[in-house]
C-alpha cells in the first residue's frame, strides 16, 4: 500500500464538495485529474488496513468498488466508486416502509455480496449493516457501502478488540462478549429486514407476517441459533419469495450442496405443466390422436391456454397473409447478388464514407499505442483448455478502463486476470451467455424471468466454469 502526501493526492483528485465531516472520517466528492471521472474520497482516522487490502480486489454488482488506498500520515485515504442514488434510510424517511417483496429482493442481493465477503480468506465481517450503509442506485440496484468499522475474522481471537457498530443493529457479541463472525452480519440483516417492512426496530414492533420466522432466527441472541451462513438465509428468503401465496412459511430442505432448491424444482414443474397444457391445445388443431396419454387438464386452464394458442395462431396467419418478400425486401438480398464495396455507388448507399471517420482498422501490432475506455475480446483465445493464453498483453489492457471477455469458460480468463491486476473493471462472458439464454426463454415463453432465478442460474454456472 502506497505512502503518499496530501499534496500528491490533491494533485490526482480535485475536491468538488464535502459530503460528511466527523471525528472518525471526512468524505468528499472528487474528480480524477487523470480520467475526469467522479469518485468518493474518504479520509479515515479509525480504520482496519487489512480489510481494505482484502476488498480492493472485489468487483461485485452489489458493492461500491474500492479503486485506490493510500497511507497518508495518520490517515487512510480511500478512493471508491461514486454511486448515484439514495440510501435505504432516505427511502424509508421519504416513502415509509417498503413492500415486503421489494425488501426481500434487496436482502437477497445483500446476501449475495455478504457471501463473497464472508468467503474471503480471511473473511471480512462488515459489522455495520444498516439502511444508511446501503444505496439503491438510479437503476434500482443495491450497493453495499462503508467498511469503516469492518474487520477480518481471526480464529485465535475470543472477542473483538474494538467495540464499534450502530446500536440497535449490532448484535450482542459485537459489544465485547465474544468475537464477531458472519453470523453477526446476519443479525443486522434481520434487524434491518424488520425495519424496512415495519418502519420500526424489532424491540418496538416485530413483523408478524411471513417474514416473522426468518427475522426471529436472524436476531436470536445466541449466534449458534441463527442461520449458520448467509447462503442459508438467502435460500430461506428465496423460498418465502416464491411461496408468497402461502400463509405459513415452509423452509426449503436442501439435501446436498449440488441439489436444486425446492422452489426452483416447483417452478420448473409448474412451467412443464403449462407447456403440456399448451401442447395439448395445439394438438386440437393438428392431430386428435396425440391426445392419447396426455393428462387431463382443468376446463378453465384449457380455455385460457386455448386463447393463448389462438392468439399465436392469429399472429402467424396475419404474417402469412402479408407480402413477406416485399415487407422484408428480401429480393435485394436474395439470389446470388452480393454487395461489392469497391463500387463507389454501393459504398455511398451503405454510407461507409461517414463510418470511415469513426471506425479505424489497425494492425495488431499497433494496439500498444492505443488508449481508450473499453476493450473487448471477441476471439476464442483463452478458452478452455488453452486457459494460459490471452488475446492481448497486459501492456495493452492497462491503457483501457474496462475489459470485457466474451469467453465464459473459464470465468476468470488470462485476459480478465490481466485487467484485474491492473485495477480495471473486468467483465466475463458468462454474463452475456446467461443474458442471451434468459432473453431467449422470455421471448419464446412470452414471460419475464425473475432476477432471483437469473442470479441462481449465474451462480450455479459459475461453479461449473471455474
């Protein structure tokens, strides 16, 4: 970690405004003199340098990224991502308690980033989970912030050295009774879930709905009686989300780490039954004999599915009646006719002269001299089993802010490894793979795929493509 002077930092980051000033820290909105982007600068008086060494390497959708950390006299200077949005506390103050479904979804996302932190070696315990330390950005994405009182877990220690955190959200062990661990953050999540849904602390009013069991388990005075890790809590929350129509909460039993959660299986079963129903109605228009052996369906369900199929049939028939060739202008592209870019008139038709001013084709060897915002690897270089190769060198990647690799196996390619080592934003191809698959299913089945199911698919595939 680099030791610098305040003058050196001010030469790199110009202060725009002061956001907060306290005995523990000063927080500023700053602009980088290098790339012109807006960042948050924190001057911390009380800090745990081991925490920032750990989290500097994390790039996660649900956490404000830490870009640089400097030692400056008796302070720690942290440069982190600026998130444009509102804290959950501000949302509570302005709008009151959240709808339970929205609160559950936020807590599921929070569990995702806490799972990353808790599985670091050594684990990082946030120790200050509360609505004011969570921002919902302008796209509705949850972002965890403020690691000022966080600590790394040490097995040999019986209790925490410093008693920090926010009264009301901090668990009993955080006040010197024993060492905090991942279950301490779970306690705070339980308190916050109650506050988000009722507007009040658990000691004032307990949520008496379907979240009651989860909140009580999270906030048990004994860590041994809480969820043992955030994965268990996340699965419990997902179960409530998918069984929201039931009066009583049924906790999912996972027989093994590789088995699918019951709520996913039930969702697949429901979708399969709907497909059978639609298929049966489609056969009504094609071959009556195919009905043999297909389970009977309810009259109402059959009627609904018949309407669904009927609408699809109308769309198809309308398309057939239209002059497809004229509508799609297929004659211009059909037969053996090809576009000859050497002909000036065809080049003019495609407006390539204007494009030439914006796009340049360069020699591979010229990449070292190029600087830009985004570099994308669209080649198969680095794909399994040739995982030690990269399409470009680290020297090339360091000239860009963001590196995207369309290769998804492995998830951490050499290309992305270079980007991470250079402190760049690194995005793997698995995001694209899952996005394409989910969008295809949404279009084919004419339905939206929930964010929870998308996250589950991504997390599950990540295990296979390490």
